[in-house]
C-alpha cells in the first residue's frame, strides 16, 4: 500500500510539473502589434497571404516581382525572394 501511495504521489507531481512548465514557458496570447514595412518608392503590393507562422507579401518593384516574408508573431522580416528575367 505504501508503494502504491508513493507511485500515485509521484504521478501527480509529474503531471503538475508538466502543466506548470507549459504555463510558464508558453508565449501566452499574442498582443495586437503595429508594424510598418517600408517599401521602395513606386512599389505595389500584389497580394498578402498568411502561412503557418509567416505572412507572405508579394510586391512589384520597378517591374520585377518580389516575395517578402514576415514572422507572424514579431512581424519582423524573415526573408526576401526576388524574381528577375534572364537577359
């Protein structure tokens, strides 16, 4: 009976430990954020699409198409892909 009680207490301690870890290590709810993405003069936004953890923006700059990605949580730039025609 003593062994069963110890195993039960150990199981409860593990469950509470995991729940506590997830509560304190989670990022919580996302607060509304304002961000400004600077585009070159004359640039035109063609489309905006959300992905799993990114926002994908397609932009036309001086006749060339460019895809810019931003992190969904921080709204910081994550990458840029430029398309150009072969000469």
